[in-house]
């Protein structure tokens, strides 16, 4: 195990004097690195879990006893991005140290070793107040101890455990790559990672959302850690590959980006718990888990995309009544083992995207089930034995509405699709807003409307193309202007008598009286469905 802060402070030959223990939050954490520097912007070069060693020669004395201390304080305030006003010198000095320590805390520095008598005779009280504010360990390094002795002590301990780390890494790689043989590769790797660190693990997708986690109680902490990693990236203006540190007292965590061909697939988090945890173990398992997922996820994602395209096509063929083609596609997927009667679900999700489809497919997919897209909706086909489970799952999903119906055989699929869609529309009507949002097409039967439109305009279609175009164009303008002849004539740039003549001819051909409100509604519906057909043909 890596040398801890408590063990370093207890090393007799170093004669280190603990000033503040950071409220004991990190005393038993392994030391990641030791960084000696006196620059005021030390946080820019710091890493999480390290010790910062400093004599602070660039800081003025707290007593302001040197002639150039005021000018040095003003320079340091400017470098720290603080006000350079020296109206209250004591307050300015305190704010300088507070900003210095706050930046180190955000960078993840766990301890500060302060060398006395190189410049400062004692540890400045302003520094002590700042470390107590941010819970950073502070210890005094006596004048006779060179910083290099402390660095060598840590390096020697790290070298001693290097061989065991390599053995641990190889064992973790073996176990985690073996876990990728599972059908649910992400969950399998996460569970194995949690077992190896004796803690918990999680995988978050490229948007920072939890895709798999070994312990549901840790969902909030995993989300917060992912946010922390994102903030670190923004502060440093780069893509952080890894972050490690301590969360909730003594719980060690390690976060590592999972990438493939310079594209981030997500982030893995592994966390060991309490004093049993080990930074080295977490780091080794995190790196091995990231490698396993980087290798195994891309081909799985490509396979999923290919299978999704086949499922979408199978649903399209089923809805069209092409049973043989649909079952052939399902045979290719190995998903034709449905038992009838089956249940067909039609699902609408607010802001539906590929992530929702992937999540839903992961929850539903299994023996005797299939999930796919058709006409901008998700469709689920399952055996009756799973009907209640799928319905309960959909009921629990927010911003989701679904309809369903029973399918007695593949041959009845077209009617089942229509019934499921009709059921969805009925279930969607639950408030005034939902009624207002319904399109006019949803209030009529598409099949009847299409046949009616075809028969209504049969005589018009027998006219020469030019005359057809003039009459239908005039009819559409009349519908647009609510049969205001003057407004329609203006839009068509013709005389109103021309519009009236065309209206008379249309009434004769259609057998309707445009003064009748119901006739106007019928014409609007018929024209609407003709327009839909024309548009689909033109595409």
C-alpha cells in the first residue's frame, strides 16, 4: 500500500511536526506525489492527492518587517487576481493566503509541508486559518530537513510497492477482460471492478449519465464525481484522462476516461471504501477497466447499431403486412421465437433519442421480445408472459405515453399496429393541453380518409393536367382563406370572377355545395390526405 500522510509524519528521521490534521479527512490516504515549489500559482501544477512542499519565499512576511514586503504583497495580490488595494494590509495578507490555499484545495492537494526559517520564522497564522477553512493537512518541516529527503522517502516507498502494483494490474486486466465475454459487457465489467476494489464502481456515458452502477445507493455520489471531472476539464481547458482523490472522508476514488480512436465513450469510476481502501488498487483497477471497455465497447456498439437497423426494418415490414420478409429479418436476429398471442406496444417519449431507445431496449430485450423504431415511434413486441412487466416498466418512465394491443398472429400485424397507435392516442388525451395538441389527422381514420379522397377527386383527375393544377390550386387557396373569394383571388393574382367560376366547376365535379360547412370540412380532410400522399411520393 502507498505511504500514507500519517505514516510519513511518523517517520522518525524526518522530524516533521503536524500543525493541523485536516479534520482527519485524509490522514490515512496514500500519498500520490510530493511537489516542492515556492511559486504563488502552485495550484496550476498540482495534482490530486499530492503533498505541496514550500518555504513560500515569494510571500511577504506576516509581520511586514522588510522594506519591500508591501510591494511584494501588492505583486502577489495582482498575480492571484485579487484587489491590489492596501488600505487594510492585514486583510489583504489574509485574502492572499486564503486564495492560495483555496486554489490548492480545488486542485486536490491533500497536504502542505511548510519549511520554516528559510524566510518565514514560523508558519504564518494566515496560512493556518486558510488550511482550517479548506481542511488541508499542514505540517512544519524543520530547517535541518531538506525537501529532497521527504521526496526520496516517498519515492522509496513507491518503488517498493511497484512490483506488487504490476502483479495487481495484470490480475485485474485478466479478470476484467474475462468479464467482457458477458452479453451485458458494461454491467459485467462494473460488477467485477467493484469486487476487485472491495467497494463500488460505475460507468457514465459521454453525457455524464449513469449507464451502469454496482451499488444504486452511490448514484448521487457518482454523478457528483462526474461533474467534478467535467469542471476540472473546463478549468484546465483540456480533456482530463484521469482524476483520483478522496470522497466522503476516507473513500478513495479513481476516475478514468474510456476512449476509442480519440473519441470519448464515457467515464469509469471505481471507489474503495474506508480504511480498507487503497489508492493504488483503485488506480490499477480503474485503468484496467477502462482498457477492457475501450477494447470491447466499440464492436458491441457497432453490432447494436446494425441489429437496430434490422429491427427497425422488421417492424416496417410487419406494419406493411410483409410477414415473410419480417420473419426472415427476425430469424437473422434470432428473435422470431415469439409465442402468440403477443402484445404490441407503441411508445412515445418526450424528446425521444437514441439514448432512450438504447436504455429501453436494454431493459426489455430478452427471450420472446423485440424493440425497434417505426414512423418516429418506438415499438415493442413481446410474448404475453412479459406483457405485465413491460407495461409496468413503461408506467414508471417519465414523459412517456404508450398504447398497446394484442396480436394474434404475424398475419394480423397491420391491424395490430393501427390499434396500438389508436390506443396510444386515446391514452394521450388526459388534459385540455393534450387535446389541443392532437393533430386533425388523429381525429379521423386515415384509411377511410384516403379512400374518400381518392373517390372524391376521381373526376378531377380525368381533366387535362393543366386544368387539374388550376382547379386544385384554387381549392387549396380557398381552404387557406376559409373560402374568402376576394382573399383567394388576391393570393392567386386573378379576378374574383375567375375564382367564382372555378368554384362552380369544382362543386359540379365533386358534387358538393361549398356553402355547406360539412362539405368544406370533407374537402379539407380529403385535400389534406392528398397532400400527404403527394409529399410522400415526391420524397
